[in-house]
C-alpha cells in the first residue's frame, strides 16, 4: 500500500538498467494477468461477505476466515492493487464491497492486528476514493488499537495472556509483527492533528528497537513484559524454529516496519536499523540462491533447539515462505530510495526476489492453487498449519511490491 507515491519519488535515484527493467516489467504484466484470472475465479466462489479468503484446504478448496481474523484486510487490499494496475472498474467495485464488509472491525480491541485488517483495506480505498466515512473508520480503528497501549511497558500489547512452548506464561506479549500496525497510527495523527497516535507509535517502535533485536539485528518473535515495571521477562518465539533462531517472516516484518518508521518520522536511526535488519536477511548463509527463504533460517541447525515437537522425518524438505520474500521485497524497494547509492544493493535484491516469485516455481498456473497467486508460503510450522500453501498476505505484498516497481518505471 503504503504511500506508493512517496516511495516512488524516493526511488528515482536508484533506477535499474534498462534491460532488467524491461524484463521485470514484462513479468509484471504477466503476473497481473494471472491475478485477474485467479481472482475472477475467486470472486465466483467467495460470495459470502462475512468469510474472507485466507489459504487453501487440503482438498484444494478455499479456506475462509471470519471478520475477526487478522488476515481479513488483505483480500480487499489485493483487489485494490489489481484495480490500481488495470483501472478496470470491475476490480474497484469488488474492492469497495469487500472493504466495506469490514466496517465493524473499527471497534475491535481484542488484538493488535487492526492495522493489518483496516489500513490494508480502507487505507488503500482512500487512495482511490475520497470518502470521509472511510477516514472516520480508520481514525476509530486507531482509537481501538491504542487501547492496547501500556504507558509503563511503552508498547502495544499484541496478544492477550498466552503460554509459550516451554510452559511459560506471557502476560504482556509483544510480537515483531506489531510494527506493521503503526502506520495506521501515523495516519490518524495526520488527519486529526492529534499527536497521541503517532507518539504511541514512536514509543512502541523505540521499545521494540531496544528489546526485540540481537546484536546482529536478527529479531526475536515475542518479547514478554512485566506490566508493573516494564521489564523484559522473556524473549522467545511462537512461530519460529527456536527462541534463538530467525523466523523468516519476523525479519521481514521488522525490515518493512522500521522502513515505515523512517518514512513517517525521518529519524535516521530507524532507516539505519532497517538497513542492518536487511543486511542480516540478504547476507544470511542459509538463504537459498533464488532469494526465497526457508520458513526459518535455522531449522534443524546445531545450536538451535525447538521447544515444540519437531519431527524432521515428517518432511523431506524444509518449506519455503514466499510471504516473507514478498514482504521483504516490498519493504526493500522503499528502503532503497532512502539510502542513495547505498540503496542499490537492496533494490537489486528486491528485484531478484520478484523475478523468482514471478517464475513458474512460485507463480500459480491459472485455475490452480485455490485461486491464489503465489505458491509455497508457510503460516506456522510449529502449529502444523499452513505449511507450503498459498497465503492471502503473500499475494498482497507481492502485488504491492510489483506496483512499487511499476511506479518506478514511469519516470
């Protein structure tokens, strides 16, 4: 989504060589044609506006989730991106319908994911439709999100009370994913003039920067805090291989989230931190040559012990996570524009990633893949769910990255 115009202007200084640009643009056209074919079929089966496409079932049918699921906003967001590329009113009409189906979520205070749910839908809608009601819904969504902020911890609580894999009790768990919800808060401060939202976003980012990262700028998935003192109690994982490993999508959220923090504050510490997080990712010795990461960088490696029941015999291979690749590519395309000549390596890496995701290995053939675009994502391996399947948010960030690149090529 996400301030595509700002990102485009910042990226002008790092344009690709003409031959690679033409090649990628051709692939981009093909991807959006596939998206139109797949999503046309999806709209034929996804007719209940209370059920949102998330992934596939084992029988190949679409798995739907309810309005409170954290992924609900990605489906209308993806429709907005297809409309943005094609300018076909069919996609706009569908995007409006699915976006407005989420309206009641503006009052959801039960978890932190309201940014994903509402800004990926209504935020994209406002880039195409000047509708004051949408603005009001996003402001109310921000109000709901900050009810989970604690001034002692100086963070927004991600989940409610939850147990870790090794039996600890998390009372104030904050996950790295939460960085992605802060953009909604900056938006609310811009349109209302009230700094409370952006101040909370900055406080949360500061706490995250202090406690979620190791010296090499890899990230912990979960940090649990003492609500009375703000002290860190646990630094663990819920979806990664082990507490000290690097869950691929977690690092992607970090890169993207701190890039947004720099865009919104122009504090160079956030830009530099995002670059170091990106360096960890792109230089990791266990990153496959095609740039699509394994679901965790350290699966089964010496020195990394899973607290959940890991049975390597169940899989003859380590599944990839195309969603992590798509999120990273989109974030890096923006980050590159803030770093001048130093940004070229991040831009090049992002484009290589998009080339891989656009290849037959990851891009679905029309009529397959439960009508999603990308194959080979992993939701939560430790929970034994969504392993090597399509995921709606992989599609969303893939389309976003391609649009960012398309805007680059206009100049």
